[in-house]
C-alpha cells in the first residue's frame, strides 16, 4: 500500500550508485538520498496523511528497497552537488534555504530559481545563504575585512571567486598575523559568504580520511592554527578549497598569503 501512494518526482542514481529521489513538498522540490532519515520521514508523512496511522517498520523497509531498486536500475544517472554546480555554461549556487532555491549565474547576469536543472544535497550543518539583491559593489566588503593593503583585498576577492567554481583545482587562502588581529574572525566571515556552516572553523584533521569526510559535508573548509602544508600532507594531497589561519607565516610557496593588520579592541 505504501508503494502505491508514494509518488516521487524522479528517481535517479549518482555515478557511484547512490540512489536519490526528487519529491515535491510544500510547493518546492527537494532531493534526498533514498536511505536518508529525511526521505524516510517523508514516507511516513505520506502514509500518515493518507491513512491517519503510522506505517510499520516492515512496510517502510519494503518501500525503500523498491524505490532504491527503481532508482539504481531504471532511473537515470545524475550528479548531485554540494553548494555549487555547473550546467550548460552557468554556475548554480545553492541558497540552502527551506524553499530549496538556487542562484543561476551566467554571462547575462543572475537570477534566483525555485527549481534549478541541477541537483543539490543538503549535508548536516549547512546553513542558508541570504537571497541576493541587485546593486551594490564588492568594494563595500573591504570595510568588514581587517586587511593591511589593497593588494590583500584583491587577493581575497579573487579567492572568493575561485571558491564559487564547481570544480578544482582550488587555491588555498592562508591568513597570518599577530595574535588579536582577527584572523579567525576573517576566516569565519569569508566562509559565511560562500558556504556558511554551523562549524565555520575547525582544527585540521590528522588523517586524510577525516579530511575527506569533512570535505564531503561542505563545499569550503576553514582551519584554525594551520601547520606547514608540505607535499604528502592530507591538505596537500586532497586538493580542497580552503581558508587557513596560522599563528605564524610558515607556509610553502604553493599557498597565497594574506597578512592582517592589528586591530585595536574597543574600550
């Protein structure tokens, strides 16, 4: 019975074989892995609204097994992206809001779409971006950044633009400065402009496996107290987009450095 009442917009699988489903809820499209908790909750909701009762665990398992098989063997293959995607010469930025809107960016400008042609996934910890407004200038950002010169501001803007690309290689932005020069604050601010998260800055993982898990749950990573990035280290071999904060200036030439001026604390 549950199989008959579940009407998904589309079932598909990723290149790695993970089954996904599109479904319409509250007037917008959402995309979730079929084995995710969110999709399981949606199944229960469909059954409850139709019957007024809760489905059994066996019924849920049977429906999930059938939908997963349909997605893997009958559904098309699609890429599922985190925060940023590219399609037909346009970039798409996931706002990660409750309406699942995205910003389409192309040569002719940008616009907010309610149902973009690409698919995004919502990782745990992702926060929404504000809906953009027309007008303004990137120069207005400079007053919020504790940078020592104009060249550093140009470097930061270039890094932000590169972070909005859908694929790498990505540059690493290394921030160094004296204690109290708002290095961590700057890294949090920059991440919030592209990929806000409940954990904006974290310590560098010790193993590459932990680093890849963190990268899978966000488009951008920010690390506090960043050690020297040498060949063979997790960060060097992973090739991730990141902003790094360090107490000192011990970085290899592969990383661009942005130095901060000391900011006096308010009395």
